[in-house]
C-alpha cells in the first residue's frame, strides 16, 4: 500500500495567515516580529514599512492602559484575557477588538508575547449601550434624589423663627438614602403678636403623592389655625380636606398653641392619632402630654381633646413622629422606654441638642438606615425676665 | 526604604526589586488607598482628589512606623507623591528615587508632557471598556475581604483590578496633575530613572524633572517601556544601588 503524503505543512502555514483572527508575536516593547495576513490586512501592513510597533496601532488611552495594567498583568500571570482595545485600521476607522495574550519566558529580557485579536464590533457596541444605560440609570437615580430632597425641603420651614423666651430646635432624617420624599413634617408659625402654633405630622406613605398631601395638610393647618382658636376645629378642617381629596391617605398630627404666661409659656396641645409629645422637666422627669385623638382623613368626623401644659425655665416639650418610637431593629422597637431614658439624660441640652440626640439615636438604632422618616421638634423655655 | 507603586497596580510591582535590598535595608511596602489590598471604604474623593492626599499618607506611614532617613522609591505617579511628601517634611527623607516620573502629563505651552487633554479622555474610555469584568458579583469578593487576599487571587485578571469608579478617579487625578512648581522646593538628593521609549513619561519629561530639581542625578535606563521594575529589574537595582 502506498500512502500519498498529506500536504500538512502547507495547510498549517495557510491557517496561520488566513486565521479568522489577528495573530502577532511581539517583544515587550511592542515591536512586532511576526504577524499573520489577517492582522496585516486590518492595519494595512504591506511589508514595505520598516517595522510597526503594536502600540502605534492602538489609541493613546489603550497604550497607557497597556503600560499600566496589561503589561504588569502579563508579567505576573503570564496571560491576559479579553482585554478590550481599539486598533486603528487601514482606512482610519477604529476596529474594536478583544485581545488574549501570553508571554513566553517572562523572566527573559527578550521575552516574546503571543497575541490573538478578535474583532468585536457588535459585542463592543452592545457593551457600550449597556454602559450608557447604566450611566443613564445612575443619572436618573441622582436626579430623583435631588428632586426628593428639594421637595422634602419645601415641606419643612427653611429656618426656625426667633420666639422671645423660647429656644426652638428641630431635626429631620429621611428614610433610606433619601431617594424618596417622605410624609413627615413639622412647622411653626405666628398666630398673633405673642402666640405661635407648632405642628408635627405624618401623612401615611411616601413618594410624590404623599408629599402633595403633606403640603395640603400643612397649609390647611396654617389656614384653619388663623381662623379658629379651637385646635380640634383645626383638625376638623384637615380631616374634611383629606376626605375630599381623592387619595385614600390618612394623616396623624399633633399641634401645640404656645402663649406666654408670667412664669413662662402655656402650650395647649391637641393630638390626632399621633404619638403624644413628651414634657421633659428641667429636673429630668419625663411625662406624656395630652390624649390620643382620632387620626385624620379616615372618618367623617374626627374627635380630639385639648390639654394644657406649662413650661417653666428649663422645661422642654418634645414633639416627634413614629419614626422614633417605632424604629425597628430585628423584632425590637426603639420604644418609649428607650426614648424616656434618652430624654432624661438629654434634659439639660438646648432644644436643637435634644432634637438631634433623639433623631440620631433613632437612626443609629437602625444601623444608620432608617426605614421610616424621623422628625423631632423641641420647644424649651428660656430663663424668664 | 519605602517603595510606593504607581497608577494601575499594587505593591506587587516591586517584587523583583525588593529582594535585592532586604538584607541591607528595612523595606516597607504598601498599597495606596483605593488599590490592591487597601481598605476601599477609606477612599474619600476629597482627600484623594489631588496627589497631596497620597503624600499625606506617605508621611503618615513614616510617622506610624517611626521611619527616619527614608530612601523613598516611587514609580510613575508615586514619584511625584514622594516629591510632595519630601517638600512637606524634608527631615524625614534621606534620598528619593523617582522611576519614570512626570510632573505633568499634558502638554502646556512650551512644555511637552506627551499627552493632550483629549487623549486623557481617551484613556478614561479605555478604562471604562475594560472594567466590564468588574461585575457586581466580583466586586464584593475583592472588596469585602481585604483580610483574605487569596479570594481575589483566584479571579482572573484580578491583579491590577480596582473598583472602576476609583480607577477612573485616580486616573483623572494622576493624568491631570501638575506638580512642576513643587520640584524646585525639594533639596533632597534625587535619582531620576528614565526609561527608554516610555510612552507615559518620555525622555524630555525626565530631563525636565532633572533640570527642575536642585539636587538630582539623571540615569537613563536601557529598559524599554514604563515599568523597568518588571521588565528590567537587574538594571533598575544596579542603578538604585550605585546611587545609594
């Protein structure tokens, strides 16, 4: 039997030159010592040039990336995979490619690097689109955060007024990372020359709809309190407004009407389904003030009762939302006991000191990531005369 | 001897060079915050928004380890960090070795840094397209276990792999820096090691550094590229040794 010799060497030489990928061998400094036809065709190397350096056919960015990342990586690992570069092709258009490379004998100064290049135009444009999509998503997230913060700020007084004889303080911490506007609010405004109204409330839910309702509740309180001296009537106005609004949302709130007395101030307090304010006496004693009335926006007629509390030098009245007491860690609530202990120890602080301590404690209890908004408002009696 | 790595990778860059000095010197290696095995949560954009933040860290390391008569060896952008540190606290440093230094990468008037501002943009794009491998799955492995670097090593291409946001920020800080004016204030003896055919810090930049420093020695290496510490460790070691 006679076997005709297979023309193998010829096939191999052709496969190197005609391989459907670029194949080159180069030195560490990028001098191409061998390149297949495919690669030469891409970059227009026709054999007449003296020598072509690999880095010359890369964009500047890729050149730096190669020097600072790929080169050292090759040296350490011996290989690199899926490195994305853009070659300048013969017609000047960029040719996005993926590169695998292997260094032979990295310890030798004259070590050679084998490089395989795959054109990856479609894949790269797809990746580019993904990248843009991500950038757009990040931008939208950032815009939503700015929008939420701006909206939130518009629901709170930009600064607290100066009220003779009283020290005022407030703290607000939005839920989560502040990407969504919450429904908690606090407010203080002047009724007569020496009378003021404090309001702290919580519209259920979050987001733009809750924010709109928060603004509605806040301004209804403002408007109604100018009309009537009866705090339950103020709440009744809010109740009616919320019922007429098409959303099913409800609201809890507490208001305090502050008037001066010879010994300090009197505060008439009325609560609608909201956590009761705490009177923190100068001595450190902490007591609840008032009685819980019905929440707003749920029933035809909401009923609440008024209570009076007297503030003398060093006494503080602390209003807050359920973001404080219902702050949760696992199955554990922040709760009233913790709040009272905290207030006892904070009794000597300024109004803003107390507000900050309470809000910070509620946030810290939830490892810095509150699940609900936290609002605290404190009014403290300054020395009289 | 305190070795500082440059932009791109980590202290591994010195692995061929360091053994030559270990018997004679106390050798200190570290990763810049944001690179290698550093605590990424310590990366604050404001602090690392200029090379001064890194220089501050170098002085802090000297302080914490009680280092005196320091021979500082800085590669690439870390060379300028060393210059800034020596300018701030000259008493700490005995000598500086700057490997492939550049006080400004971008051309400016008569100054030739080698790059245009557009080309630096191009670099940021290259980084972006090459950090696709830094997927959400991979990041926690590398970032969450700084005390277990072996986890990172198992991942391909992980050496030189940095959080993409940090890498882009560091690239911006590095390639937009301009520390030409700081050179004149450093009286410490300096060795400028210039590589051949270095696309990142070309010959004329090395010459500029040498001319601007009051007390420097210039040495041109045969080593080609930007990383003689990897490609020609013997030549690099010999040059440093003869300077010391």
